[in-house]
C-alpha cells in the first residue's frame, strides 16, 4: 500500500519521469494500478 509520505518523497527525489509506472518500478511489491488508485483516492492541497 502506498502512503502519502512515500509519494511525496518520490516526487521530491527524481528530477524527471514522474509516472505511476516509474514509481512502481522503484518500490518493491507496488504496481502501476496501486499507484493509480492511490492518486484517485487521495486529496492533495497546497501548503
């Protein structure tokens, strides 16, 4: 299960290629569909 803090760390680390597939490729036991579902469920607001 992807957590919001893990997604934020992912966005802050690589300089390019922010895709569900790329994130899933770099996290063990995480799949593209899991990332897509996470992004559909979560609500992000500006700080």
